[in-house]
C-alpha cells in the first residue's frame, strides 16, 4: 500500500476542527495503521488524521527511541497541563522545510478513546507531551506556528512560501 500524501499549507482543511469519533471500528483501525505508516515514513513522532485530509479526531504519537510504541487516540483532550514549560523545535510535514521553537507544557494528562474503544487517561511527559499537544492542535484546526508572535509567524510563513 502506498502512503497517502500529507496535506500542504494553506489547504483550508488544516484550519478546520475534526469531527468527533463515535465508535472505534475497522475503518478507524485501518486509518490509524495508515497514519502510523505515514508517520514512520516521514519520520515523525506524531500525526493527526486531518493532515491526511480525514476530518476525524484521530491521532497517533510515538516518541519512543525504539519505535513501534505508537499510542492511538480518538477524541484526545487535555485534562491537565503542567505549569512548567518545555521549549522544543517543532515542524510539520504540512509546511515542509521550516521549523520554530515552541514552548508548551512539559507534561499533560490526556483523556481519549483508545484502540479498544475504552476511555483512557494517560500522562505524557517531554517529547511525548509536545507531540500530543501538537496533534491536538491539528485536530482543532491550529498549526504550531499559531503559537508564535505575529512577527515570527509571518517570517516563518514567508520562508515557507519561498521554499515552494
């Protein structure tokens, strides 16, 4: 199976909120499998379904060093975020060739429907937390550069346009 192409900025779907998932069925499992394949091929540490043009609130994250530890999430929501921030250089295959340092909470507690269709709460720390928050932003129609000030955001988008 060939991997589906990732949407490129400024595709309007990247600015739309994803629809909640009501049931974990074979179609959701197949999409999660495809998302993991695309994430691994980048290589990346996370992917939201909207990045593939699927407007469903689905995300995968794998920030492990050995890989193969992907967490599959439907309807993820942050319940708690640490006050301590962690800077990390973020990028997206939707806007290739550019990146920016974003400060996000170092740890988050997230509630989501897991691969078994059960509600789960899990704590994520460090790169895992950064990636989960990045994917939730995508599911809400936000991109990482929305967290930058206007001047830095405009500079990043100008650089990205020059690369296309």
